[in-house]
C-alpha cells in the first residue's frame, strides 16, 4: 500500500509497526518510506474464496491514516488451500515389460474449489527413477496421462513411479506411487550372473577329485542344469552338475594328461526362464585350482638367535623353499632335518613355504660355520632333495673358546664427589665369537660397591659415580664376564697401566676469610680478600683450573691466585656500575679431586666493605591537580631514591623564580613536598615548570630539569568553544518526541566541568529538559517536543564551563551532521496493490500500500 502525506514528514511510522489482517488473520508488516507491505502465509485453516484484508497505520510523527481495506487495482484474487484428491490410477498394459516397451498410466482426480489441474507447469512424473523421459498430458480438467518407455538400465522387478498434480492455486496432490484395482507391471531385462565361485581345495595331483560351487544371481528361476566344460571336455553326466535354486555344484577328476602347474579350467553356460543367457569364461575361475607335480626346492636359511653359538645353546633356523604351484605340507609329520651332522631336536612347517629347525648344541661339535639339512614335502607329496646348506643371511658359527684380557685402563688420576670413575677392559677371543655377553651383563664393583656395565664387542666399560659414602684412597675394582656363547673369562681386578688412581670425596673446609681494607670503597679502589682452607686427604687446592670468584656480580674481572697449597687470594677493582652497599662476593675452591668447597660469601672476624658511588635520583613526581587558574596553589610531591641520607632542603625554582622559604620545600626522608601560587603574569596554556637540585651526604648531586615535570600541570584561562552537535534519534521529530542532542566543544588547555551543575541550554527557543556533561568536552541536551513548535530545522543553545570556570558563549546552532527537523503533518494513501491472482496452501499473500507525506 503506497501513501501520500501532503506537506508532512513523508514517512510511515515503523516503531511500532502498522497493524494488518489478511483473510481475517493477523499479517506481518514492513515499512519503507511511504510504502507499507503486509504479508501472510496461508495454512490449512485459512479462509477460501476472494481475498479480503485490513491495514491501520500513522506517519512517523503520529498522524493517523484512514484504514485500508481494498486493492486500488480492482483485481479479484482467489484463495484455495485444499489439494486435489486421486480417484483412480490404471495401466493400459498390466503385464511383464522388457527394454523398449511403452507403459501408459491414466490418473483421474477430484478438486472442490478450483476444479482444474494446472497444465503449465505440467504435473511432475518420475518412472523407474527417471524424471526426464516420461511424457505427461492433462487430457481433461481433472485427468492426467503418463507414458514411459522401458530403458536398458531400469531396475528389474515391479514398475516404480511417483506422480504429483497441482490445482490452479499450486496445491499439490499426495504423490501417486501405486496403481488401483490390483493392476501390476514387472520389468525383467537382465541375464543371470555368477555371484561367487568356490573350490574345495587349492592344489591337486593325478586322480584327485575337484569340486566347485557356483552361486548365481537371477530374479527368475534357472532352467535345466547348465552346460559345464572341464579342461576342454564337456560333462555329460547330470550327476556331475547339480543345480539347487541358483547354486550349481560341478565335479571333475584330474587326469595324467593334465599338465603340471596348469590351472584347472571350467566353462559354464546357463539361462533364466526369460531366455537371458549367462556365459562364464575360463578366466573367471582359472586361478582357483592348480595342478602340482613338482617337489619344493631350498631357497634361504636364517636364524634370529645370533651369529655365534656355544655349548647348551638352542638354535632356531628358519628355512624357506620355492614351489611353483603349491606350498609345504604341514600335516604329514616333521620333515627330516640335521644340524652340524646331528639329528635336529625338531623340524616344523611354520608357514606355506617355511620350516623351523631347532637344535641344542653339545660340547664337541666342530667350531666354525654350521651345516644344516632339511627335506619337507609339498601338499601334493613331492619331497625336497637332501642337500646340506648354511644360513644365507649373515653367518652362524659354533664357538667354545673363552676370552682373555688384553688391556684394562682408566682415564684420570684424581676422582672426587659426584665424579664418575670409568674403567675400560678390552678382551681377546682367539678364533672364537669375538663378543662379550651383554644379556645378562657382566658384574663389576668399584671401591667395593656395585658398578654399572656396558659392552661393545670385546670391550667392557664399568662405571660408578662417587658419593659421600664411597671409600677413599687408591682405586680397587672387580669384573666378571663371559663371551657371547657362555665361555667364562678369568676375573679382572687390576689395571694393566699400573697407574695409581686416588679417590677423595670430601671437600676442602674454610678456616678464615679476611680483607686487607675493611672500609667504604669508591669507584677505582682495589679490594683484596685472603682465604685459608683445610683438606684431609689430598691437602691441596687445585690451581688449574683456578678457584672461581664472583665479586659484585662480576666473574671475569677478579684476579685469583693460589699462594700456597691451601691459601687463595682474590683481588678486585670497584667498577662504575657496581651496586651500592655491602661488598658482595662468592668464591669456590676445589681440591685436586675437584671436590668444591662451600661458596665463601662473607668475611670472618667482623670485617666489612661498603660501596657508595651513585648520586640521588628522582623516583616519582606527582602534582595535586591537572589545571590551575590565577591564585591557585600548586603542590608537587617528589619521591627520590638514595641509599644515604639527603642533606638540607633541596633548591627549588618555580616558573623561573627560586623558592626562598624553607616551609615551601619540606624534606621528609627521601620525599620532598614543594608549593607555589599561580600569578597573573603566568601565561595562559603554559605548563607549570619546576627545577630541583639536591645532594646526598657523599656529595653526589641530583639535577632535575623542567622537562621532567613540564607536562604535569597546565594554566587554563580560556573558555570552551562550540564544535559539533549530533543526534542519534532520527532526522524528524513530532509532538511528544524526546530528542537527545550530543554537543561537543574545544578547549585548548583543559576540559568541561561536570561538577558545577547542568550548563544552560535551550531547544527550539524553549528551555531544555536537562543538560549534562557526559565526557571531557561533551554535553548531552534532552528536550520533549510539544504541539506548537515551528516546523523545520531545530535551533539549540548550550553554555558549559571548563575546569577553570570559563563559561562558553551562548550562540544558537543546528546539528552539524545530517539534519534535525520538527514535523506535525499526517500522511495520506497514494496506492495499495497486490501482485497475483491465485494463492494456495503455504503461499505468501503480499499487499504493498504507498503513502504521500508532502515535504
């Protein structure tokens, strides 16, 4: 519905929306300017017949339009929500159909309101899953005919279809999926096919009977036993080709003339009652059955039990064979087998072409490569030739010679607490295995305690980390081991080098730590520390490397000297960046066995040393306010960092003038409080500047520049100036409307004062409802319109003050973004139109009303 609004606002109110009904039920409404669209989706309960509706609305400022109840086009729109109903569905040919036959279906419907089936678009039809091929014709107002030609890929069985017809209001019928009156139609166009083929065995020899079972897929019954041809000869006997339902069982006896390694081949020909023929080629079954007349041949022999074997060792040899047409027979007993010319403990077929031979060695077999023999047979009974062989991967040898020590060495002379003692023993093994047994590992001790052991070939490494409970003195140890096949070596108890290794697990102990100059130190002074230790076992401090020393956190500058076996001297020059306060240090000395002393971090005998080299510094500066006017008192608090006390009140200069009064510069510990009164000659918008000079008792001077504090305090003597005005409440306002105007100002040196009461403000020459400072430079003005203000642009006035009390000039203004106008004229209808003639169930009825609103 389109409206006209004379000289009014030109907008239909959309909050709240207009109200409307279609066919007596509530409708949804949308508004765009002077156009109103009303909608309703029809349901099964909707009234039927000619369209009727109502629309009530007003313009954007409350002027009420006359109710709309009729279309201006005069079109008769029909409402129908009931679908057509099937009366009958029959086929012209209720028989079996093959590819190329035409099926014709005739459907008759009833429809109470419209009484006619829609022919454009036509009813939809899907036959055998095909929605594009069926031909559909509306033969009479309520009669539909569908024709379909059976395709090469249609599914066999009952004819399937789905037909839907709609009346003129697009109400669809229930899908028709079955014929009435008991009619039927069956599709059969596919020949029978083989589903599965299974043989009773894989390998066959002369005279063996082969039996296969063939399961076929066919909807209609198979006729007669199928024709079967074995190895090129057709089977005449019906007993050798038995059919049960869709399953065929056929048998054949292998002949002498059937070649070794050939597949057992079969041909099949079968048909269903419709005459569709099945053909099965030899390729379909040639791999199921193999003729085998050749014995297996040795291929490989391996063992996972190692390369060497000794007395009582059990060896497992895995021997594989090749057999072109079959596999080894695991059901005919263990194959004959020997190891090192002796009968094996056992021999077992463990895989198709694999035999596992097990043998336990004695103490009299010849050393060297081990000879094996094995004679399995395949599934056809062919026995392998007895030919001795050795392993084909790596080697397998017999060894009964014990290893002897070659060398036993140790890598250091002195060992201390937490050190790892490492002894390496190397063996010789003559012509034997050349490996020390590592599972289980050899056993060993160092200094009477169990040691850890690692093995690599003929080399054994024994290790032990010393603890506070370890024995001290000369090194002693034991090692017991055997080679990889159990031959035991003599116990090892001594190093072959003859070196005397010393064990010491006790650290040196500090006796005294003194300083040559127990005073305050400044940058450049040298501090000298002397440390004396005691050590019971070794009795000497290690000088290479030297003891470690860190002084004032510096580990590279101190000079360290070992002056006597147990005396250490440390010298250090105070640096420019050393921390003030007590001298800090950490010195660690180790004995010759690398046992470190406890870190020495303090002098003995009450000596001390203090470092002081830094001037006092400003920590924080805080002012009591941000903005100041003439006569205001400025107070700042300065917190300083200084280890030693400050002397005298510091010198303070405000705005170029030094403060003489001690009362205006009060020092408490490291905190200074200074005050100053703003003068007439201090310039507007200038920062309040201050200079400070202070010193500690050591004479280190602090200098604070104006740059450190110039941004803390600002002088403000200028009133705020209007900048912008905006409203988020729209561009038009009518009677009783509440408008919120946000007005912003500029103020070079400050902000608006929100604590001095609401600023003076007017709207349309009337006093505002309220005015509030809502941000630093922002005022929100609220006004409720009456019914007598002048239409057009709205005038506003606002006078806030800044934090220094400067009041803005009262200059009327309008909004600076968009427009804000007052309107009290009602809209009138221009047009109301509807876009269709017929509507059915679930359709959406849409009516568009357009208004006019003048200006």
